């Protein structure tokens, strides 16, 4: 081997060692950086005319376990999906309240029953009649509050859908631009690993909104598809369309056209949680807005209908005219079974028994349709009102089992349904979270190990020193030759 070839080999070794040291330092510096993938220097032997000609630097590779990364993204999407649903059920369960807790629906009904029983023992006491009125208003106030909260939940879901779609479009656009930047970097012979790290973080962000699969293309390009089959990025980024409405009322539905669905590049797509864009945060928000919250609204409306019809029965209050509203009304009117949607938000105590609205407390004792106050000792109507609460009846609407229930038992059934749904959702969330955490640990295990990087650095240092020693030896030989 000639002196010049030996010198060339040693110089290529120094360059490779220097580049390796850069890679090690980058890995060590970014050991805690989110989305950073460990770098590995790719080297190969270089030949010239069949003889060894040093080492060639092929480039820097990102070490990523794509299978684990893909599964972790799907787990993150499932976790985000179940988290939104669990929060919804937990919020509504807290509003209904646990049995025996002050302010809960079952406690409000129990308070009303107790007030009626106490008033029937002293029908002449205005204080006890006032307690009946207060207890009845407590029931209606809670039902109004439940309905208003469901409206707020649906409105917030609609707003969150707008934010999620905006974030999705923005992230897809950035990924598309990074694809182009990575291609340009490769074409110019530069390392595009940092851009790939940024792209990976953006894809992770998209994966929480919509479950996706990443498909590798030539020249480090990627395409994105949802697990439901929609194309999000293939050459160009798709544009997701959505129009928020501002305020969502109980009667507004997607089917009626009052609420917006989704479009991909202008083409409408299903918005169900099992649809092409379902399974992540976006699908869960649509499930809350168009399924879970309206389902809860149906149940409390059915409860309100049962409550109103119990006291609108002339058998309970003989002074009521046919079709006249009873103690509980639909915003002052009698129950209209054809207009049940949103009833819980409109239910109110009859103004005839409320002194603040021009009514009289004695009507609780003598009947809503009485023309004048009767005997102060007559407790028959109060007893009938108390019996109406405990009377076993089959609910006329709602998703309840076809068995007779008192008002309190029906409220307990409603709470049981919500609690069961919340527990099921929590179990799904726990499983998804555990899976996500396990896959994250597996991914981190393939990340930067600083102990290993230090060992590599020692090897790089030895290689650098050896090549430097070769160059020094060649220099000494040349100096001796020149001195002859």
C-alpha cells in the first residue's frame, strides 16, 4: 500500500469518527426530547480499483420501530376517544347525584314526598304548604339544570369539533410541507432527520384526533390513511370540512340538517364513531353531540313526562278540568305528548300555587281548579298528591325496562343507567391507557440509551486516535524521506 493511499484511508477514518462523534452528541443531547428518534451512522468500506480506499459515510439513519409506533398511535387514539366519553358520563352522573346526597334527583323527590306527608298532617299550615312548593320547585329546577347542561355539553362538543378539525387540517398541511422539505434535503445531500422528527410529532398529534396508519413511500415520504379507509395524505393533504352552529338546542339533530357533518375534499362522510373518521377524539365528540347527549336528553325528558302526567291526572286532583295542567306543567301548559323533546328544560311548577306569580298556596290543599279556599283541615288532595309520587307506573317513553316504577324508582333507574355507562367507559379507558403506556415504554426502550452512547463514544475516540496515529506516523516517514 502506498503512502498516499494510507494517508487517504486514515483521513476518511478521521472524517467518519468525527461524524460519529456528532451523532453521539446529538443523541445524548436529545435523550429527553419528545419525538426524537435515535440516530445511527451508516458506514461501508470504500474500494478503488479493487483495493481498499478507506471508509464511506452512507448517511445517518433514524432508529424507529414502525410497528410499535403504529400500535402506540392507535392506542393513543382509543385512549383519547374513551376519555371524552368517560368525562361526559361522569359529568352527568355528578349532576344527577348519588342517592341520599343533598341536591340529587332522588333526594329532591324524597324531600317532596316528605313535604307532602307533613303538609297532609297539618293542611292548615301555610309553612308546610310552602315547603311542598319549595320541594316541587327543587325537582323542576334540577330537571331544568340537567337539560341546560346537556345543551351546554352539545354546544361545547360542537365547538371542540371545530377546533379538532382545524387542528387536523393544520397538521396535515404541515406534514405535507415537511414531506416536500425532506425530499428537498435528500436531493441536496443533507440530513433530513430533524425534519422527520418534526413530522413524527405532527403525525402523533393527528393520531389522537383520528386513528391512522402511516405508509412509507420512496425518498422518505409518507402517506396517511384512517383505519376507516379515508385518505388524509397521499401526495396532497386532504381538507376536512365542518361548520359549527354556535348554540345547540335539544331539537337540533344531524339528520334534520340543523347540525353540520364532516366532508373530505367537499364530499360528505359518515360522522359516527365507527365511521371513516371515528375512533379518536373527533369520533367521540360526534358521539357526544349526536348520540350520547341526545340519548340522555331523551331519558330525562321521559322522566319529566312521567312526572307531569302523574299530577295531571284528574284522579289525583278532582278539581282539574280535562286537559288542564296539573301541579307540574310544560312551561305553564298541559303536557303535549307530541312535543316531548326538551321537556325537562321546560317543566315548571304551576303558577296557580306560587304566590310570587299571583297564585295561592291553599290550592295545594284544595285543588288547582278550586274557585275558593275550602276547609283548612281537608288533607285529601295533599294525600293524593303524595300517592301520585309513589304510584307504580310504567313509563310511557324513554329507554326504561317495561316494569312499574314510582317516581323515585324511575329516578334511581336513570342514575343506574348513567353509572353503568360510566363504569363501562372507564373500563375501556383503563384498558386503552394501560396499552398506550406499555407501547410507549416499548418505544422508549428503542430510544436513546445514554450509557450505550458513552460506550460508542469511547469506541469513536479510539478509532479517531488510531487514525490520527497513522497520519502522524506517515508524516514522520515523509519527514525522514525528505531529510535524506
